[in-house]
């Protein structure tokens, strides 16, 4: 069995590349923090900015007509760790994040060769940024959906930064990462790595 761990960050910013993105920045910090817990030679990680791809609305694994979700889905299925990074808009996950969750809904009916939900043995975390309150609410919405489709959620699986209300400073504008956010990122990375290794060594049992 391969000992390599693959981590994928699905960045759900509304900004297309190469525009700067606070969600992208925090997601990359989480992936970098994983290197403190997984030998970099055994870690593969990738960032996918979803809005850069022609992902169609729908609840199937492939909506056809040029839908680019199937290529992203392949990356998810090949990963041990999936990080969903989203900004807060009007107290909610971004529309892009909600579209990702809707597309993942199709996996509820997909099983592997042991009859288990196809996303079993994969670990999920959430990263949230915004200039208003709502990080816990956004994380809760995302975790419920991710767990429903088969992802395992470790303790303290959220890192976030929320700026002062009614101000215009973004996470990407900060000269330094706030100590509290750096701390939650470090804990998130440690717990993602730990649970991913455990599930690699001891997968969930076959379903009857």
C-alpha cells in the first residue's frame, strides 16, 4: 500500500485566477502546514480554484456538454484529504461552495468495490474568510454536507479569519497572519494528517 498522502484544496472564491484571493491564501497555508506532520516527500497537494473551470449546475457526476466537474471529481477521489475553502457572503458559504456541495450530492449513490460509499476513508476540513461574522455558521453548513456524502471530519477541523465588521480589509491584505488564525490552521493540519493516516491504515469496513 502506498504511503503517500494526497491533499486537495477546493478554493471557492468568486475571483478567477490570477486575481488575488483570501480563500486561496488561507487554503495554501493549510497545505503548507500539512508538511509539519507529513514528510514532504510523501505528500502531494494541489489547489483547484473552482471558478476557473466550467463546472455546471446539477447533482450528477457529469452534467455533459463540456462540464468540467468530472476532472475535479477525479482529483477528489484520488485524495486522502479535501479542504473546502470559502469566503463568507451575506453570512453564507459562497455560491461556488454551494455548487461544489450540490455536485458532491451525486456521491451519495456511488459505492466502491466493497459496497461502501465512495468517499469513505477521505478526510475533510474547512477554511473560511470574510469581513463579517458567520465563520462558525458557514463551517457548520459545509461540514454537514461533507459528512453526509461520506467524508470523515476530525476535531477542530476549521480554520478561519473574520475581519472587523463594516471594514474593507481582506485576509490577503494582512502583512502578517494573526496568531489565532495561525494556531487554528496548525491544529487543523495536524488533525487532518492524523486522521488521514489512520484511515489509510484502517479503512472503514465493507458495507453489508
